[in-house]
C-alpha cells in the first residue's frame, strides 16, 4: 500500500493514512456502504439470503418484506404497507435516503405497469448505444445475425478502431438483461474482443440495426403459476474454426422467462450426445440455485423441476448411470445431473426440436424462425402489452 500523492508525511514517509470512513467514489466505498446498511437491516430483523447476498428478507408472523440492494440503489417490496412505512421511517432516521415511490426505473431498466402485470424494457439505454455508435438513422434488419456469414479470420483485415468495438459490444452485454433475443449474437461478438476484424465490426453494425427496429421489445412479467421449468439445447461443432459447440439454456417460472445462458463449451465434443449432455449439466446448476432462491420467497418447489432437451441419447445418459465406453472421457462434474435426477430434484423430458425455445440461443436463424422463438420466450414490445391490457378491460 502507498500513501496518496501530496499526502506523504516527510517525517514518516513509509506511513499511510488509517481509513476511518469510506468516501463516496473510492473503491472500498460500495463495500463499506453495503456492510453498514445490511448490518442495520439485520438489527431491524432482516436476514441475508444464502442464495443471493444482496437480497435481505424479513419474515415475522404473516408479514414478509424483501429488499434488494445494488450499491445505493434499493428495491423494497412486501405484503404489508404499514410495515413498509415503518421501515422507511426508520431508514430515513438512520440514512439520508429518498423514497421514489412505485418503481418505474431501476439500474437502467424501464418498468411499466400494465393491467396484466409488468413490462421490463431498456429502450432508453438501447437508444444511447445507437447514439454512441453513430447509428441512430441506420436501416433496419429482421435478425441480429445472418444465417451464413464469413468466418475465415485469415483473409480479413483488423478493425482499425478496436476500442470502439470493445465499448459498443460491452454496452450490448448489459442490454441483454431484458433482450435475450440478442444473446447468441452478442456472445459471438464478445468472442473476438481481443482482436476484432472488419468482418466482426460489420456484424456488430448489423446487430445495432436489429436493435434499432426492436427498441420497444422487452420481457413481460405476469401473474402465473410458480412452477419452475428449464430448457437446454446445443449446436454441435458450431464454430468452424475450433469446432466447439454452443450451449444454450433458459428457465421459466410459469410463463415468465427468468433466466438464460449461452456460452461456448470449453472443449471439443466427440458426438452430438455429449454436446447436448453438457448443457443439461449447466442447466441443472442454475435450476438448483433457482429452486433455492424461490424457497426464500416462500415458493417451495415440491415437485421435481422439469428440464427439457431434444436429444434422446443425452436424456438416456442423464437417467441411466451405466458405464458407457463412448462417454467415459466426460468430466465428473458433467454427471452432476444424474445425482439430481436420482434425488428427484429434477426430471428430464424430451421436447421436439421445433418446440425448443433454447434453440434461439445456440445459432443464427432465419427471420421466420427467429420470430417464432422470440414468441416462445415471451419477448414482446410494450405496445403489444398495453393493447392486450385494453382488450382485457
């Protein structure tokens, strides 16, 4: 550790200042703030969630309160208005805070109330990305990526402004909080952060052209059953350069999409069965965490969580622990799903490839197929949500 510039004591040049208070803007300030704030809430009667440390819960008799903390942005909800008012009064005495009322924006997310629930979108943030990229008036396209595009990196030139590519692609990663339809495209672009080529920048511009025409898209949150289900898929040897497969996964709570993942697999798989089996294990880890998190919200999953896959051989491998010569090289952690099936935390089921919503996260699709899968994962524009609410009236 070193003393701050211009604060060195000439008599004690090797000494440093002793931190008594974390100043806003310093690196340690968020951690100190969360420690102070959470300690006060624990004294009030809250307890920290083991599934998510930023979630604090209050359960007393029939009163349930939940607080979600991200640095100095806080969401508070519960089933008792009077207890919420008491908590806010106590917080105002201890901390300098503002009550912004019913949530409308949180960390760049626009939250719109409708007659059927909520709609989450990031149209303002998406517009700012287009301004930063200088593509506000670009021409629209119907899909994020073309179904076929050049992947030969040896015959292409380096993009002359790699820092610009880094900034725009990095900004798109945050947009995926409410735009899972961009997941595969942004994942592909992020794989070339270290050395973007002109081809990659052209594909980035195509993604921005798609964002331009779909600014109002977002995720609806509606009252529905609290049954958790998952879908796992893979595109075998999708990358023509290293021949690695792509893992795609999504989870629904009732009809609401709540979790999704896409990643390139860490090693080359020898068969489509192995390529599909690995996403099942990845999905299992996330579903186990979601089950634990839902239990904190008093929504205990009494039945095994259904996990759907379109590969019959992968399903047989997950349910039958018999030694297979062609799969003996698969790492032990990939067989984690077998234990979860045996203990009845999960149950695996077959789904037709045509009905597999996770297929949106594993490959670039035609415009017709892309729209079909966007509808399956319930992503919709806010205008459609409002029109449906008017019809229900």
